[in-house]
C-alpha cells in the first residue's frame, strides 16, 4: 500500500447508479449443492429456480408459525 493517495482529480458518485439492483452471489455447502443439483436435473431446470422454490416454501412455512 502506498503511504499517500492523490484524490485531487476524483469525482464523487462517478459510478453511482440509482435504482441499480445487485445480485449478490450465494455460496452453498457441498452437500446442499449436490442435493439441489439432483433436483434441478430431475426437473430439467436451473439451480436458481430450485433454490427459490425451496426458499419460498420455507417462507410460507415460517409465516404459518408466526
């Protein structure tokens, strides 16, 4: 690391984009990934769809216990 950085030509908010939606990566344990991959193959769909379906089901279940 340098001792000094020159920010005299910096521009505040240069890369800020209002309303931008970020998709953050989610890292699954090996066992969970294998489980979800197996389901996705059987259903001939992608991992995101399967994970979202599982999470939605869990959300609905959690709502019933509130």
